[in-house]
């Protein structure tokens, strides 16, 4: 596995938000958008497009113990690739990926800012592996700062 | 048995379908089923179903299709993934009969 294939390569400190209390998924999107726009990593239509896509194709995933969401949007809005990670001290409601009538209360949100479809298989696989590992996920959720969070994510890659 | 054609869809054709596609390719290969697996956006499924044998989607199916369609979020959440494997293999094996 090359360096660029790892999830930790895409998770960058300015887009890690730990133990946050957002009131809605929209607020999470706004926070990530503001930061990413300032960094020059997204186009200005990112916010609108990710909101639209989440409405049309929700990304909430009910896991064994936790709830997660993996919002993403079209490749052309992303200038520099990233995975934003948000852990919720106060759970945030998303709609389930498989059923529009089902809600998922999320503890963690991974916003995928990717612009090369098909290219990041290994990174995506390591993200899915992380979602399926309660122990590592618990550590991610317990992280008190971005350093601890990255440390937990890197553990998953060993 | 002829080569079967499988469509793997998600909303953007970018994230979850990439992972699920690999999983399906490996699953079919491990079971000696010759398949052409194609990654699409769910919106393209209606026009691409012609000539395909099944549709596997990680997202909500927005409409009904002429071909068998399976939602496969279990491959992402890990819940019920084995059952999905079984279901897809059964479907793949029934194609030729």
C-alpha cells in the first residue's frame, strides 16, 4: 500500500473537528466548506452541491454500535483532495443511505472530498474497515484533539 | 456458463461503489463466475440495465428496474455482508438457467 492510498494521507488537520456540537448536518457542511474554501481546496459551489447531493442520495450508515455518515459530492468541486473528519459530542441526524424514511444518529462524519473516481480504492477500503471496527472507532470518538484522532486512524492502517 | 454483466451503482459513482465493485469482482472471481462488473451512477441505471443481469446499489433505488436489483449497504456497514454475498452468488448462478 503506497502512502497516498492511506486514509491518514487525506485526513488533514485543518479539516478535523473534534468533539463538536453542531445542530444539523447543514451546519457541519457549512463549517467544512468555510474552512476548505479558505484553504482553496474546494470550489465555491461545493456547499450547495453537497447539500443537494445529501438530500438526493443520503449517506447515513447505521453501524453495529455507532452511527456514521460519509457525505461527498461531484469530483469537479474538489480542487485538493481531502477527507474531513467530524466527531460529534452532540449526535447529528442524517438520513439513511438505504432508506429515506430512516434516520441515523451520527457520532462521526467523514466528508469525502475526492476528485479521481475509482482511484482511491485502498483509501476507501481502509475507511470502510475503520467503520467496521468498533474498537478503533471508539478511539476516534474519544480523541480530544486532531493529533489523537489521526493517531487512532493510523492504528487502523497497521 | 456465459459471462454475466453486473452494474454497481452509488449516488455519485465515486465512493461507495468503488469499494463495493472490488468486493463483487473478488466474490465472483473466487467463485469462478465470469463477470463484467461496471461502476455507474444510480441515475444511469435505467439506461444501462439493457443487457445487464443485475444491479447492485449502495444507495436507495429511485425506481423499479427490469433486472434484479439489490441494495448492498451491508458491504459498507459490515452488517449482513455474508448474507449479501450469498444472495448475489445465488442470483449470479441463476442467470444462465
